[in-house]
């Protein structure tokens, strides 16, 4: 089973992408490399449903910093959308949170 579609696209909001990092990348290899580079925040990431779509919420020290929404094709991640602190229309529900809404 593959986790990433070979043509996966990652798009980051202008406020979510660190300085010097492209706001859009394409391809499984570069996506995996970027994930490893930014994995230091992984301990603050939790699985979540974001408007009913699977994703992650990243909240270091309990402060929501960004959300990552997944898009799927052929049972693999085909798209990741990285957003900063969510706009008011986004409702997040984490499997690991004690409160139902974040």
C-alpha cells in the first residue's frame, strides 16, 4: 500500500508556509522529504476531521497553529492543504481531543 500518490500536490497558505519554502510542491519524493524536514512539530499533531475531511491539527503547547487537510485518490493521499490558524468556517474534531470542537 502506498501512502502518497506519485503526483501528490501540497499547497500551503501564505501564512502557513515558512519563509523560503515554496507554497506549492508536487511529487511524492519531495513531499516526503519536506515532511521529514518539518517533522519536529509532529508531536503536536493530532488526527482530526476538518469539515468532515480527514486531516491533522497542529497545536504546540495546546495553541492551534495550523491545520492540514488531506485529499485522496486511489486510496492514497493526492493532496495536502496546509492552512494557518483556521478561519471561522472551519470546524475541527480531533479523535484525541477531550473537547469535541477546536
